[in-house]
């Protein structure tokens, strides 16, 4: 089975999830699975909750990218995988896992997925979602307070201490590896339509 791997990167709150949702809807008949880099945060059962809240979750070393690479390779070889489940409330990996069957289209989503060359080289199309920092921060606050039970103060503290510096050091520079840069991500309907058409052509040519 020919597999098309699409990477969707960009800063926190840039609109990656909305873009991924649009792609999932467009390729639902083609068998599509999504692997989020966030699933692969490293487990830290040896640390207390307080210690885990102080870790830098925006650095490449926070992720088990090696496992993600192996999982994509397995899916491309028609082998099912079990991806980990991460709790943003507990800041730790849970004991659960999710079964994923091989598919024709694999979407890989995450802020740092273009930072790692081995992961990057597995992708057929690399898309970077480019959105202004003030909009990204506002979305981050809404998401973390409403969905992850965080306080506004803790979100802003984390943003200024790790999220913003790591974005400038790792995320923004990785934009140079993108094949396509989409301002506002999934909210940019014209760019999304063109991207979907491009991916369809790629899938057709690989059959």
C-alpha cells in the first residue's frame, strides 16, 4: 500500500488542529489517521506532580520522537501500532494506549515535527501554519483554561518562560523546511482547498 504522510507544523495556537480537521474531513474516504506529536510526550512517573509542572514541554527533548518515527515506519509497512495517551491535566503519560491501523494517508501534527530530520524525511508534504503571536497566545489561553483546567496566570507564566523562547529557538526556524506555508491554517479556506487538491494529486500519482 502506498502511503502519503502529511506533516502539519506551526506554533502553539496557530490553527494546526483546525487545518488537520479540514484534511481529515477531505480524506475520510481514503483511510486517514492522525498522529499528534503531543501523544508522544515522555513519561515521568519518577517525578512528583509539582516537579512535572515545571518541566519544559516546548523543547524537542520533551518528546519521544524516536517512538513516533518507528510508529510511522510501521504504519507505512502495513503494521498496526499502539500509540501512547498523554494527560495534560496530570502532566504524564497514562497507562492506556490507542490502536491505529495502517492507512493511505497519515497526518502528523505538532509544533516541533520539522525540527527532527529523521521525522521530517518521512513526510511527503510539509505544511507550516503561520499565525501572529498575539492571536496564538489568546488561543492558547482559551484552550488551556477551558479544556485543560489551567489558571490564566500559569498559562501566561509558561508562555513567557518556555513557550515563546522555544518557539523562537526551534519552531520558527523549522519553517524553512516547509513545502507550503499557510497563514491562519485551517481558517484560510482558499489555501486549504489548494492544499487538498495538491494532496489528492499526490495520492493519485502514487497508486
